[in-house]
C-alpha cells in the first residue's frame, strides 16, 4: 500500500506536497476549499520584524490578482535607507512560505513576500535578497549546498511563583513543576510546526532567576537543518508566533542577548552543514573533512566583522564575556562550549547504542553521518536573520578561497579549556571578538570588500550597518557599566524587544 504524504504543516498536509513545490493554483485551492476569508502578506522590514498587509477576499478574481501581482508598499516607512521621494516598492508573495494563521479569528492564510523595485527587479538591499545572492555565490564557488538551523533562546518574564522554585541558573532541561512555562513552549512548538517550521526539539535552558516580583525563565527551541532561505524564514515566523502566544498568555517574551549581568544570556546559535548530491559531506572517515574545515577557517577569519551582523546592540557584548558559555576568543573545537565554532558531539563512535539500550532489537546498519553540523555560537537575537546568514555564507565562501585555509583551521583548533591557568598562554595567542558595537563596525569597515564582492552586500547596506553600530558610541561600555546595576537595567529595558 502506498504511503500517504504526511506533514504537521496544515497546508502541506492538505495539499499532500512539500511547500517547496507549492504553486499559485495550490494556494488558491487551499483557500477556496477551506473557506479562508483573508490573506495576509508578511514581510520583514529594516527593524527585522514581520510587517502585515491584510486582504479580505471578496472574489476568486481578487484572490488571483493579489497572488499574481502582489501590492505596493511605502518603502521609506519600512527601510531607513529609502527616500520618501521614490519610496514605492512592490511586495510579491513567495508561495512556498504560505501558512495557515493560527491566531486569526477570521480564517486566514499568511504568505511571506519579497521586495521589488519600480522596474520590477529584486530590491538589491532587501535582506532576504542579499541572502539569496549570498547563497548563489557560495554554491557557484564551492559546488556544495549549504543548510542551516537556528537555536532560539528566550526569556519568559512573568509574575513571581514561589511554588517548587528552580535553583538559580540551574534550569537546563528542568521539568514541571520546577519550571512554570513548559506548556507555553510546547504550544509554541505545535503552532510553529503547523505553520511549516521544522523543529528538532525544545527544552528549558540554564537561565532562571527571580526578583521581588518577577520570575525570569529561559527556554530554547531548536530547528532541523534545511535550505538556508527556509531556515531564515522559519526563524522569523517562529519568533512572531512565540511573541504572539506570550501576549495571549499575559507574559513577556524577550530574545535579548542579556537580561541582567551575572545570569545566562540568550544566544541564537547557528548550525550549518554542507551537502553534495543530497548527502551530508561534513565527515570523512569519521572526522571533519577538508570542506568542513575550510568552511570553519573562513568563518574564523571573518569572525570579527561577522559580529556586525550577529551582535547588533550594546547589550550583545554584555553576553560575550568569559565563563558564561559564550565565546570571546576566535577559535574552534570539539564539544567545547567556550569556543566560537563548536563541533557538536556526533554519532561517529557507537552508532549501535540503541541496541544496547534495547536488547530485543535486531542490530542493523545505521546511517548517522547526516547528523553532523558545526555551530557558530556568537550570534544573538539582535541579529537580522537574513543578513546574518548571508554574512556566514560569504565567510564560508571566503574559506574555500583562502589558500591556507586548512593550515589556519589547524592553527586555531583548541582541545583544552583555555580559561584554566595552565592554558593561559594558548588563550593569549588567540584573537578576541569585538567587545562593542563600535569595534564590530570598525572590523566590518576593514573587511567590507569581502562582503561587497560580486555585489552580494550593496555598499549602501554596509554603510548603514556601520553607521548604526557606531551611533551607539559604546566602546568600553562594559567597563563603564561595571557595578552600576540601575544603568544596566535601563540599557536592558531599552533593547528588550529589539528584533
């Protein structure tokens, strides 16, 4: 009997096909047969948040028109770099991103859109188009597909609850009743999956603490590897769903990199892998192969300017401090959570563990090489996800173009705890990540030609990023704020909902 296509995504499951195969006729069919009354165009603006344009459907002809022609929007109100005198842009729906809105009281389908200029060409400076260009250049230069996944770490801020209190900063993988917002996270995972997100798992994270009146509880949702554009899209939608759900629960969600000094910060770690002919090629004979090490070398070589895309507000650099499982040195290693690029524990050793745990099972060959990724641990929730992934792709391509990439990878490999006294010399030999937005801007300025190569990043985009980062004037801010808790609290509050 032929196996039926199954997906937790409501639209994929109804249409019996993966979203990458969606066509206009599929979207029309779903809308008409499910009595959908509204279509919402969604698009990310310069602030990194989803915007909305609502269409109430009064006829099939109108539906066909908006799905075919898109609509006009005011670009100057969406992006700071667009002048009011010539601000009209088109937004065109990308059918593969369609999802059934889980919150709308009026039955609605939402679709992510791309921007086009007055000539009908892609807007060169639109973040999603920059990512598209970066991926095309990476694939053309290397011959490899690039897949990515993100980890969303966030704090839930609610009224203090003293029943079954969790131990301060010991919330990792805790269970109810010691954590209080497990159900919110699980509901978020359900809704994200129904909207097409491919989730790996969710759990409570290390961070938890209380004040006189409030509970701060940290959680994480991690995704599965997918095509890099899809990885960005699902992170944007997921963040919107988590915030919207929290609003309905009457609590506050923050993806901010730091909530308070001395407590765990929230990152947005990015895992990545390379594929050839549909196969993960990160491993060769059970160890990281040359392509994987070239990828790492490029990311490390451009790690400092990458901070300009991954750490974009002053509180980003309150997180990137020693002894907080956040990187400060430019290096990589296996399973080490203080390095910049980590090679997570893979399944290169005992692939037959399941048969030891389950003696009644019959041993068989297990293909585990597809699980191997490498993880960039510096980015946080202040990042524009599209620009961050585009920057990583540029850095990865750079690694394949470096003549000494393998030598650099070997030189920057660390297999010890560099914060221990006996390894201080090793730590001193490593370059440091920027310690402020201002320094990140200076690093990007010095390396901007690499990112502007083949017009992946328009020069105006780089100019705007540098201008924004330097406007904080935060050089040496961590030292200036040391011990000034009230000033730190005001700074945190200012950037609590940045992206």
